[in-house]
């Protein structure tokens, strides 16, 4: 069976750092067994080319600042309705995404700023504590937020399953990413060298780090330091496992440290690190160093000397709760599934199919009216819904088989949503998939109706599967509603319009 193609658009160099590339490589590593991964990168260095082509395919793009023209070119040359494209970078804003979406490809964005409107099918933000309300996006956009979507390469995922217990505080790991143009690495090294209790310093830099010669001069004077450069994920995991304390920025490297299990000192030097920083420190998964640009060696060394083995082992126990499970692969499996599902409007010929689905025992149990529906009543209802301008009936099929339905009813200035899955296909995640596809199709068809402000779902409290589906699609629980003496949970999704 041919693997689906996933294209990754990201750049990395000394000026912008390697964070976007490293995140995308981590995601590609998580997908490689089931997807064919291609990287689209503007003029990558030889080192970066080697890093990408070790496992994946590389397409070198010419250097340009005309990103919209680039998006048009990528769309024409590489994308169609069978492909998936992942964007990771701050130049891929709303208009860039809209051009990509014209290809009918499934669009995923990796983000850490939530500063512009998203038209992507999926947005991944691995920072914990970010709320869906922080985002302006389309109703069909699935927001994958938090550490369940942490972008970790396989050695780190494997390490998160291993028990970990620190016995001393003599060995420190230092890493500030692939470029570290502020040279925070050297400041941290010099501060640690002033502490007699630290006997070993493992310092990791990337290919874009411009101050290596200076570090080598320091190393020549103090054999406490061991320098490492361009380590693989396996090598990095092994090195971390030899250490008891890590000093890093609040970026992907901090999540890698948490997956291995170390005491972690974390700080920021750019705004896009604030999300991860606030999450790690507020949940006591890391010790707060604050803004590294206001670095104080005195405060820094004082914090480290106050740490104990007991405090760090307690921190590692908390880290394990957040980094032991991932939903990334399942998310992309659902993206691939959605590309194989056909959506159409229901027709008069579907009356018996809808009658069968409506009278399924599980469907009746979760309905407001649980009584079986006589065919005569169903016939009147179905014909009225087909003819109503305020109702949309979507039917879904896969490989020629009918798999489910979604209905939207216009009530005042909102839409109420109803769905069901063919009984024999329940439990396979299709509910979430067809709802996302229905929302996407609805928005494409209803752009000319700005009076629709929100979409509402009413769910019985005992209907756990539907509650979970709407929550995963970022519907917000807004309270209970009573209908016919039944208490129902109300979920809603606001329609943000940026056209």
C-alpha cells in the first residue's frame, strides 16, 4: 500500500534558528512508518541537508521573500487532494494558508504564537495551558493543544516510558537550541563553573551556533566541560540520561528533557517561548529562570545551590504525567482518513437509510425523544427537512459504503448540529472525522450568510462519546439547557469570519 505524502514547509539558519526545522523533523519522525515525508526548505546548509536526508526526502527551494508567490508555486507543483502539508514558520500566515488550501490538500500548521487567523484543518501547539479561545480560526479547524501533541522524536518517546531516579546533582546538561545567537550557552557554562558541586558539564550546540571557538577556549582551561555538536536524537537521549540537571530555553529541547526526566531550569529569550515557559513553571515541571536576556549569574547560581535530590525527583515524577502519551499519529491517521471520505447532500432516495439509522437503539437512547419512530412520521419529517432552506443534510460514504450523517438546522442566528454513525462502524473515530468534514463543507457553502454566529450541539450527560468528540473539535461547554424536562449539556463553536 502506498504511503500518503506529507510535505513539510520550514526553514532554519543562523538568523532564525533551527527550531522550526527541529519541530518538523520530530513530527516527521513520528509519522515516518505510515507516511512519506518531504521537506521544502529554502537554501538549507549542507549540515541541514544531511540531517533531513538521513531519513526523509528534501526539496530545495530558492531564496525568496515573496512568500505568497512561493505558496502558489508549491501548490501547483506538489499538492493535490491526496496530500498533506505541514507549515511551521512565522511567514505562513492567513493569506499563505488560503493559497495552500486552494489545492484541496489537508493543511496542518505548527504554531506557538496564535497571532493571526488560521484556515488550516489542524493547528498543533504543544505548549500546555493554551485555550482554544486564544485562537482565531475556522469552525472546522481542529486545535491540537498541549503536551499530548508534543513533538518528540522516537528515542525521547521511548525514554518517557522508562523509570528515572536521580541520585546526585553533580552532572549538568546545557543546551539552548541549534543557533543560540545570544550566546546564552556561554553564560550558563560560566555560572556553572563557579559551583564546586558541579563536576561535569555536558554542553550541546547545533550546526548554526556561531560561538563554538569561544567555548572551546573555555574548555581548554577547564576539563569539567565536554562539548557536543549535532547530536542525533539517540545520542542526545543517552547524554541526557547521564545527567541530573538540565539548563535550557523554554522550547522543544525543554520537552525533550522532560521526556527523559531531569531536573530542569528553564527561561526565555523570545516571546514565542512564553507559552511553554508558563506551562512548565506553573505545573512545577521546571524551575523558573525568567528572562535569560536579564541573566544574573548570582541569582542563577543561588537557585541551583538550593536544589535537592528530593525536589528534583519529585519534579521528574510530575514530568512523567505529562509526557508519557502522544496523540500525534492518531491525529494524522484521521487526516488521511478524511481524504478517503465522500460527502454529499442527502436525497429522497435516502429516506430508508435515514429511517434505519434513526431507529437504531443507540441513536434512540441518545435522542431527546427515545421512543421508536414510526415510518409515517419519519417520512413527513425527512421530506420537510429536505425541502427546508434552513436545514442541511450531509451524508458520508467511504469505499462505496454509507458511514454516517450530519444535520445542521438554522435556529435564529445559530446552527444546531446533529450526527450519527452507521451502527456497524462505531468505535473507529469516524464521528470526529465526519463532523470536521461537515463543518469544513458548511463554511465553504455558507460564506455568503454572515448572520450565522455560532454552531450549537446539545448532548445528554451520559453520552460520553459525543461529549469527547465535541471537546476534541474544540466546542466549548457553555452550560446546561433543559428541553422537555431533560438536562442537556450545551457545547458551542463561534464562527470567526476573516475573508
